[in-house]
C-alpha cells in the first residue's frame, strides 16, 4: 500500500513538472533585434566608451504601450556601438546612460533586425596618438571640452595587455594622472615591473599593448579611442 502511494505521488509530481515545462515552452521567443551607434551629434563619429562590464555604459530599452514593467538592459561596446539580437518586435524607448551632456535617448519600433543610431554630446573630445621607442611608449594627446564652462578635473593615461582599456582597475596595467589637458604621457616599460613580470602575455599577443587617454569632467570620464601599439 505504502509503495503504491509513493508511486502515485511520484507520477503526480512528474505530471506537474511536465505541465510547467510545456507552459514555459508556450512562450514566444524574441523575434527582433537592434543595433546601432552612439554618435557625437557634432562630429557624427561614434563616441568612445568604457569597456563592457562594471564600468560600462548601459543601454536600457523600455517597451511602449505594453504591460512590461522592466527594461531590457545590456552594455554598449567601447567603440561606441551597441547590439541586442534577442528582443521582441515592438516599440521601445531607448535610453543610454553615459558621459554625455544631454540625455541620450530615442524611440524606435523594432521589426526584425533593426538599425537605430542615437546622437548626443560628450563632455569632451580627446585626440591621441602613440609611438614606441627604446622601451618607452609616449602618448600625445589633447582634451577638448565641448563647452567653455566645463573644467577638466583630471586626465588619465592607461596601458593594458588587452584591447579593453578604461578606468576600471581590471582594465589597465598602469595608470598615470595629470591636470594637463594637452601634452604627453609616457610609460617606461623597460623599467616597469608589471610589464616585465607579464611579458609572456605581450609576446603571446603579437608583441602589442593597448593605450588610451581618459578625461574626467563633472565626475564623468570620456575617452580617446583605444590605440594598439606594436612593440
């Protein structure tokens, strides 16, 4: 008798589980996608952004005219692009919270693979170039605030083993801070213990490292593009 009861309970549980799984399977899969660029409205160039992750810029998509309560959130990429291939076909308000003077947002109706660029103004634009000679990397740079009333709090120079470079501690091997909005920042790699102890990483990466300049205004950091330096 006890054995029969156990079997009956097990069958009921199995049927309930099967029903739940079937119920989950009845939900429609996402049938749309979106991709685009976050553009500087004056230059029409993509705005360089921090690396995807804890320091990254989040794209929030709010469904319009539906009962959805939560936004669809994902990270923009450090080259100023964004993409999500798993969203539903409907109308969205797209909001990007980043180092921008004005709100970066817009509305788009997603229908299949949809392209949608956003335009806004960064706090600064940064020009940078780099060269390597005799173990020293030198970055020439200029920070240009987009408004004459803006004060640059700090300028940062970074180098890293990987292409992802920003102010997050995991995204640079070395960091230099200065108040100068124009000039040069140098890294003496031949006397850098971090570089010497990780030289195998550079060798395996084709003898390249990556550098970048950042500038902080009102607590927000804008960046130059990331520069690959051949050693």
